[in-house]
C-alpha cells in the first residue's frame, strides 16, 4: 500500500501550498478532516513544552492558560487552510457565492477559537471573556450546523418525496438521516461541556469535546460523500444505473427470432423469384 501512503502525503502537501493550485474535492475533503483534529494540533505545543521541561510539573508550566498564543495558532492552521481553499476555488470557478460563504464559515471558526483561548487565558473566569465566548460560540454553532445540514448534506428540503430530507437517498433506512441531523446539532454545541463549574477536570472536558468532534466528522463523511455523488450525477459527471423497460434476456431472444424470420423470408423470396423465371428468360453464355 505504498501508493496509498504516497497519495496521502501528496494531498497533505497540497494543503500546505493551498492557494497556489486548483482545489479538487479530495483536497478540501481532507482539509475538513484536519479541521476536526484541532484538539490534537493544539496539544502539539503541550507535548513539546512538556518534553523541554522533562515532564516536571508539565500540567502547570505548560498549561494553555499561561501560553495560549501558539496553541491558538496551531488550532487555527487547518481552518485557515480551508478558508484559503474556498477563496481559491471561488476565484477559479466563481459559479456561485457558496465558496465565499464557506470561507466565512471557517473565518468564524477562527474567531470562535480566539474567544475560547482568551477565556482560558483568563483562568476560565465568569467575566466578560466568558460572556463573549458564549455569545460567539452560539453564533458559530448555528452557522456551522446549518451549513452541515443544508449545504454539505443537502437535507431539510421542503416539499420533497421524503419529509425534511431530499428526493434521492442512497441509504435505504431514512431513520439514519434523521438521527444524523439531530446528533449533528447536539455535537455542534458540544462546547457547553465547558460551562458547568465544579471539580470536573477541564483537561478531561477538552478531551471529551475533541472526541465528540471526531465522531461528528466520521458521521459527516457518509452524508457529505453521498451528496457529492448525487451532485455529480445531476451534473452528468457520474451516471447512475438506469433500469431498462424490458428484460434484456427476452430482448435478445426476440432479436434472434427476428433475424431467423428475416433470413427465412429472404431465402423464400429468392426461391419464389427463381421458380417464377421461365426457361426462355434464362440467358446462357454462348460458347465458341
């Protein structure tokens, strides 16, 4: 599977030079996967700091409340890459304003994390930093959740064959779509786990929130790829199986019968024409 690993490394390299090359579906799809690994990216600083401190009291010396600038940059990096991809895609294609709005979504996500790390820098106090974080986190969740369902999944369509879904569904059970919609809304508001006080460890809360985001992205992938496939079919970039109005085997038999009947008719007409010729009409070659 060396070719698969090389393909992944090549696509990751494309992410690092976003804005210089045309953006394909695999590029922004892989970029979205990294956007759900923000917890992992932001903790790269903690690992490096703890290693430098030789793991001596690392939870205090390397906490995000003291050093929040670099973790914020690492957390914003995947979001910035996706925003650049959206701008590049709009400049290359410019079919609709969807890419502009998508870039706004990722910019909003960066601002959300700025308020989040600012609140953590204030030692999680319930002051103005907490109020601004809650206000902007709510706007962020509504924006991104609506985009997931309406744009990425193309669901919640009115006057469709399937209620609150869409006309074409590739998965046989409609219940999985309704579960995905409800669960995605809940998981987009997973930041509420930070609000309650008490002795519940904040680092453990961050881990739970990061795990829930990875689960949300795993679920998101199924319906995003389905919507992409259906979009390719509508644009004739892909073709779905079309059921024929007759049985192909029966049609082949009918064609064989027609061929045999045509052959017999042709042979019979030639025989009848030969029988209708009189001997005087048959012209023979003169021999010397």
